[in-house]
C-alpha cells in the first residue's frame, strides 16, 4: 500500500514540475551527446585507418623502404631472382586529385597483378573478366570500389581525369570491386587500383617504387633479405609502422575525449544541483511521509527510481543527439588529422554498439553518482531537521570552511602530481579533473567571504533591493552554492581552453614571423604531410640565379629519414648566414651556430623530437644514409610547430654528402630592398607562363604574408572542433543553470509572498530576483577566471608538452577574460528572467494559502 502511494507521490511531483524535469533531462542528454559524438567521430577515424591497414596490408609482415626517394625497381627484380621462395610484391602509392574534385585527396595504388594473390584478394566486377588481370588487358586501366563508384557516379568504361604534379592523365575504369565487408569498403574508398606501370606513368615515377612488401615468417629469411638489399634501404615490420601511426593520433584523440568529459563533468554538477533542489523542494513532504511511518529506505528508493528514469530518458535522447552531432564533428576530426598527420578519406560515421553501450553506461552512472550525495544528505536528517530550513542552511554554512580546507588540499596535491607526472597523459587528465573538484569545494566558502566584503558597497549603490538580493545568495547557500559552482566550472572551462588556444595561436604567429624571413616562397603543390612528389625545381632555380631582383636564394628539401628512433620528417636546407636567425633555440645554445650547422655530421632537431625521445644538445643520433648507418651530433634544439612528430633540420651540403638526392621541394627568395613581393610574383608568373620548360614544375608562388595568413587559417580550422566543444559545454551549463535557477526561485514561493505582503511591488520583486541571479553570474564569472587560468597553465605546460611535445608561453587575453565575466552575468540574467516573471505574477494570498 505504501509503495503504491509513494509511486503516486513520485508521479505527482514529476507531473507538477514538467519544465524542471525537461531541463534536467536535456542537461543529461547534452552531456551524453557530446561524449558520444566525440567518441564516435574519433573511433570512426581510428577504425578507418585500421581497416585500411587490415585490407591493404593484412598479410604483409615487413616492408622495404627508402624514405621519400623511393626504391629502384631493379632492386625488386634482383630480390625476386635471389629469393623466389619469399612472398613479395612491389607497390607504388601516391596522392592525386580528380579534375572535378580538385580539393579532395585520392590515392593511386599501383600493384603487380601477378604478385597480389599472395597479399590481397580484390574481387572485381567487370564486363568480361572478374580478376586483376583485367588491369593488363586494357591500357591505363584501373579498378575502384563499388561504393566509390556510387558516390562519384562512375560506371565501368568511364574515363577519369587525374591531376598529378601539374599533369593530367586519363584512367579507364575497367572494373568495380564489390564487397559486403564494410572494412573493405572503407579501406578502398577513394582508391584507384591499377598496374604499377600505369601508376608510374601517371605519377611520372618511371623505374621507382614506393616500397616492397614482404611476408616473412622466420628470422633466418629476414637476415637473408637484409644482406640482399642496399645498405641505405630500411627493412621494417608493418606492425611497428602501424603502431607508430596510431600513436601519432593517440594524443589528439585523448585531448578530444578529455574535452568531451569536461562537458559531462559540468553536466554532473548540474544534475547534482537539480536533484538537490528537487529534494529541498520536497523536504516537508519527506518529513510528513517519515512521520506517518515511511522508512528512509522507501523514500530513498522512490527518489532513486525517479533519478534512474530521468537519467535513462536523458541518456537515450543524448545517444540520438550524439549520432547527429557526431556526423558534424567527424568532418572536423578528419580535417584535423589530414592537416596534422596523414591523409584519411572518411565521410561515414561508424556507429559502434560498444560506443552506444558505453554512452548508456556513462549517462546512467553520471546521473546516479551526481544524485547520490544529495539523496544521502537529505535522508540522513530527521523529519524535524528537514522541516526547519534555517537549521539546514546554518549547517550548510558551518560545513563550508571544512569543504574549503579539503578543496585546498586536493588542489595542492593535484597540482604537485600534475607537474611531476612526465609521461602519463591519462593520469594528467585525471589530476586535472581533481583540480576542478578541489576548486569546486572552495566556491561556496569564497562566495560567503566575498559577499561579506562587497555587501556594504552593494547596499550603498543598489539600495535595499541590492542588499537583499546579494544577501539571499549566502543565506540560501544550499541552493545557490551548487548553481554557482556549476556555472563557475563551465565558464572556467571556456576560459582555460580559450586561453590555451589563443596562447598557442599567438605562439604560432610569433614563430611564423620569425621563421618566414624570406620575401617569396616557391614550392610544389600538394606536399601533404611533407611527402613531396619531388618534381624538380632545379631548372627554375637556375633561372632565378640570373634575376637581378633576387638578392639571395634559400634551397629546401622536405623528405623523411630513418634513424634508430624511427622515421622523421627532415628539412635539408641551404640558407644564408643571416637566415639562420629564424631558429629560436631552447635550453643550451652553446653549440648552435651557423658554422656548426654547416659542419659535416651535425644537425638541429625541433623541440617535439627532443621531448619525445629525451634528446638534448650534444647527444648523437644514428641516421640511415645512402652509405649506411652514420652518427650525427645534435648541435641545437629549436622551437617549431611544423609537426608534433618532430623535425630534423640539416644543411643541404651535409645532406648531399650522405644522400644521393638533389631534388628541391621549395625555394626561398630574398628580394632587393626596392622590390615588393607582389610585383616580383606577378613578373615571375609571366616569365613562367612564357617559358614552357618551367610550366611542368607544378609550382606555387606565395609571399611570406600570404603563407602567414594561410597558416593561421589552417590553425583556426584545426582548432574549430575545440571551439565547437567549448560552445557545447556552455550550452550544457546554460540548460542546467536555467533549471537550477528555476528551482531556486520557484521553491521560495512563501518567502516572496511574504515580501509582497509587507509592501514589495511585483516590479520590485522582479528586479530583486534578476539582481540576485545577475550577482550570482558575476561572482561565478569572477571565480572562474583563476580556475580558467590555472586550467590553461596545466594545458600549456603539462598536457601540450605530453601530447605534442611543443611548449609556448601563457598569454592571457584580457578582453576574452572580461567577456567571460560578462557572458556569465548574461547567462545568469537570462536564466533568471522566466522564474522572476513567474514569481512576480503569483498572488501572495494563493502562495501563502498553498504553503
């Protein structure tokens, strides 16, 4: 009987507070949606890479490479003759674009059809032949996946025009690869499979291979291969290569997941807030139920059931919202991975049942955990204590110093652990969340102390209404404390992440100003991730030497060099002495000089490479050269934001001494003082058009101003997803704050009715309520600034170095900090409008009679 009555009581409460319940459900839903969206987007990108590795190299155990120079196909022929029993296949793979889709990447995958059966099984669907031999029966033939054909409206026998190195080449679609395996579809999306000779012709790489793939099952065979390949070639395992690529994006994914968890943490505080207000609203109801014999456990189970239902409904809605949000975030995630790491073609969200179950679990656990403390606190009190609100508020105030002391201890311990934890990114994020928790415990105490200091000033300038409004904040700490804490954390998150991004942007802009010291830069197009196609710029270099407008010329080659530590992006450059000033050296600078840089077997490394491998000035690095393994000395470590993998910088003279590669990736020009970059570029473009021999270089000419602008645009695109997450966090906070303030104001009906009876007009009551919520917003924004700056310091000096290896200075953005406080006031003001309007229109007699 009692259980039935409790169920009716619970249902009655939910029905009579529809908007409050709706906002609580929406707060849970938004928190879950952000976590699920990020998880689905990042896991889809990871699965796409894994699927590509699985389909295109599932049976490949090792590969032979020679950096970006490629492999002489004669090496493959000799290996095949010497080791006919070993499964091996030549591969030529490069990035190209379509004539009708110039801004989208496609991949040419050149194979030997006779060797492919040992590694891959492409089942083709063609007019008369359903095997890879169809690639040999027709000139310039290629195969694509059926899903790709449907996406781009391509049919068998269609001719596709590809752009590569400024040259156009037609491919005949001879077959479609049809499969029901989604992994294969994902892996082959945007891939053209053709005979290796066709690929060499398209890519202008006659006689060159990207790699030789092997299937080796024992060590003795491995040793034979090592003896038979040139000493400058690298034999590596595919597992190690795939793991390296996976690790490259691991920090990026961890940062995204941490950002999404921040939104969930804010949501948890808001759930805690809402449940607290719900319990406060029903204190007298619980006291009455206890007085007629209902036990603590029965009331606890009733509220627990309500919370579970709210959490379940909110989580299910969050999962649905997360699917839609994930599709939008996938575009940003893939674009960032393409900008920073490697080319990934992915347009479809991979909906994983595990991710959905994880989201369901997170949503329910977050809701129930957030509700546990207020339920425990409410039900451990006696009926008499629950009916006496003043005692309840007094006990809250008495506990604030103890909570503040615990918060200080947690803050200090967390910060100490953060700055001594060097390698564990996950633990760093965990301690960062403890910083949030420690600061959250401080907010109520700081609130009481701050109000005691500013209350006389408020009373002087805002009169008795202002005095009453700000006094209500500390007098109703059980209601206001958690609401302000939730808003403080939400605003602090935006301040912290915003300060980190603006500091990073300022550092990158400063680095660009220091690095881009040449007036004009000439480079090859489509050098994605420093994988240059090596179309020679030597002819253009000779042409520029005779140009009287050019004062000095800098020559650069982007390539990749292997060392004992792995493969590294490498910049071989020939720069004049005054150009050496672009390097901003860190720590020990004693060896970093222009003479040392140009000395044989010396090199510079970027800060990420030094941090990643714990290298310092004076250490040695073993590189694999064309003449075998050689030892090079690190004579300088410099700040660089080109790649979080780290970059090796070596003089072109030293590079040519050890590698037989005289290609040029880019040319930097120092112009005469009286020549502007725009004038020179315009004139040079006319010369190139007039000289047909130079047209084939597929070049791009840009001024340093243009490169700086484009680089910062890429930076902004890269951090677009961070800005989206910040906005979503604020939305979660606003929904919760609106819910909390509604509960806060509507629950005080008796108090407001009394004020009306003693003479307060509806307009004065409305102003008092708006002032109260606005003061709360102001205080929350003010308290958020120190936490936000502390969060940005952790992100800059701990998380960024662990994740990406580069450092920067913390640069507070004063206008942005001011805007954060104004936003906090505005959010609280908006959240207080409806409850203030509602309460100002209630008749005092009705409210007092209902009470």
